[in-house]
C-alpha cells in the first residue's frame, strides 16, 4: 500500500486574509475593553465627586445645627443667632474640595433655607435646613412662614402696581404699594410694604423689609452677550421673536398687532417697556414671557394676557388684564443681581 504525502502549506493570500481577520477581531476586543475601562474610570470619578459634595454639604448642615436660629442674608451668606455670631460664608467651603464649582442658598416659604452645592459635569446636591430649632410644642401658635425675598419667586415684583379695571393676577405678588380700580381679583398672597386698600377676600401680609426694585442691578452688557441674549438699543428696528432672549438699552415699545402672540421670551430692559395698541382693539397674549426692568416701568394697554414674571419699578395695566406666574427657566442664572438686602 502506498501513502501519498504533500508538502503544500498556506498560500500568501490565505495568510493575508487570516491576518486581516485576526486584526479586525482584536480591534473589536480592544475597543470593547477600552470603552469598559473608560466607563469604569468615569463612574469611579463621578462617585468620588458625589461623595466629596455630600461630605461638604454635611459639614455645612452640621455647622448650622450648632445655632438656635439662622436667617438668609444673601445667596452666599447665612446670618446665625440674630447676628450675635459671625455670619456663615458659604464661599469658605469652596476650598474643601476641588470638584466644587458653586455653593449658594435660597430662602423657602416653609421656614427653611435651601443649601445648594454644584460640582463638575452638572452634578448638583441640595438640602433644607430649618431657620429655628425651637420646639413648636413650646408655643401653641406655629411660627410665621419665612418670607422669600427673591423677586423671581413672584408673578409681579414692583414698587407700585396700578391696575385699572377688570384685572386678575393668579399668583403671589410683592409690592411697595398699589392703586387698584374696579373688579380686581388677586388669587395669590399679596406681600406689601405700605398700606394698600385690598379686597377683603385677599390673603395679604405686610412686610417692612420689602426690597425696593432700585436695589436690583443688571449685569454688564457682556454678561448678557455671553448668556445668549440678543443685544439692541432703543433706536434699533427689530421685532421680538419666540424662544429668544433680549437685552435692550433704553426704552422699548412692543407694537401689538392683531391677535399678537409671544412665547418663551425674556426681556431685560434698562428703561421702560410698553405694550402698545394704537387702536385699542387688538389682543395680546404672552405665554412664558419674563420681563426684567428694574430701572423703569412696564405698561400694558387693553386686553392683555400673559404668563411669566414682571420685575419693574412700576407695573401698570389698563382694562382687561390677566397674569399668571411661570418660573424663570434658568433659576440658577437669573438675569439680575441684588446689591443689598437691607431694610428700606
């Protein structure tokens, strides 16, 4: 019996194909492993950052719990024990961890202060701390609710509110004084500084610590440019468009066309803002329109409905005015600053 043998091996083409397939296979394996290692490293870093933020937040809470009373002073300062102790500066905690970008506080209506801490990659933590440690059982009456002095927390924040006839405001407002006409309905709580002849069914709170609108300060023009605002002067010819933010130097008049409508618009103005209807027949409706004019007035002619916020020295509305609150879409980046928290 004969046995046939061959010395034939792999051809060059077979070796090349095999090498190419192995290369593709190992590339896929490498990519998969590399992605997983990167994901694990990113997850570990995020967890580390979270633990750092939570540790610093716990330190702030423990510090505040040592005092009998705390009170909101400004966005980075908390007064302790009615000023008998040095104020607590939240900025001092920025050095506690390299991951911390910002720490601030904000008063709440439930007699608490909200402490907010922000790290990298959009990581945020917050907690509430009560303004008093007194046991409510010592007093049969509950403590009065803390008043929020942040203007953007109200539908309208103004030194003077003027409503002619047939006006309705659906949310809380804060004002120095008011001049109200007939058939006015105020559904929220009205905080005021000076005596106002309000309807009997209105829930009202007098507070002498009202911050006059003059103490609100706009940022430099560059801030608005860097934050996506369209910049105009009062002599420029332009019309407001939906889903835009505007910074206007000087006075500005919105000429209401037939069934005029605006939606998701922010107006920051250094002067007066007027919604003008020359024939007193056109209707205007603004949905989510935020108007900030701390140096001027905001005036609406007849037949206007709007949701949003108005902050101005004076707010005046003619006949048939309706307004409801809508929170500013970027509460951490309000387009103004408060330069004092003093009693006026």
